[in-house]
C-alpha cells in the first residue's frame, strides 16, 4: 500500500549513491548522449506516471511500486541531461517547473494538510468543493502554492543555511574543502 513507501525510499537512496562523482560521470555521459532520446524518455516517463496515477490503472498489481520506479528513472534521466527538457519546456513553463522543483519537498509536506484544511473550510462555508473539481482544483493549487512558498522561504531555506554554517570547519572554508 501507500503507508510505507520503502521502495520509493530505496530508489531515492540508489539515485543518491549513483550521483556520487565517480559513478555519476559515467552514468550521465551514457544517458546524455542524445538530447532527443533523453527528452523523449522523460516525456514518456511523465506520460507513464500520469497513466499509472489515473483510474485506468486502479487495481493493477504493483502499481505503486511501478510509479516509484518510473519516477526514479525519470529523475535520473532528467538529472543526467539537464538540457533534456529545454525543447519541451520553453519560457514560463520552464520557470514554473524550476519553481516547482525547488519547492517540491515543501509541496510534498503540505499537500495533505492543505487538502484537509480546504475541504473543512469549504464544508463550513457551504462551498460545494467535493462536487466541483472546477472549483476545488484552482483553490487547492493556490492554497498549496502559498503554503509551499511560505514553508520553503521560512523553514527550508533558513535550515539549509544553518546546516551549511554548522558544517563549516573553521579555517578551512567548509567541511568538504
């Protein structure tokens, strides 16, 4: 089920291990050989994720595990070829993707509380959010964007800065210097 996502965590750990300098160079050169192939692979992965997340795939065995695997592969290919999506994501779409990418952890942390809070607020106000996706989705996206931005700026960024300061070795310019 979705209670314990150990497979997704394991794929993330594997990606982190692959991202270490000696291994990452060989992997990224192999994957980044063709921007068109990498871009098509990422786009195909995104389509696969959309299909796996849709009602069409409900009841499919190992669906959640496949979502984790495809997401890991999409992340690896996109990370290996940073330019893979430039042709597919011009201008504002690219800026929106960069914004979402930098705040993805905040979105992950906030999405369920925002959903419950919005549903509760709508019920108390008499708004038909449950029956109207056309009303619910824009309100949900707006509330999630505001809370994710606040979490990113007020929690994530300050703690990252604090972590950097704590890991500096006096007189050497940093822990990894």
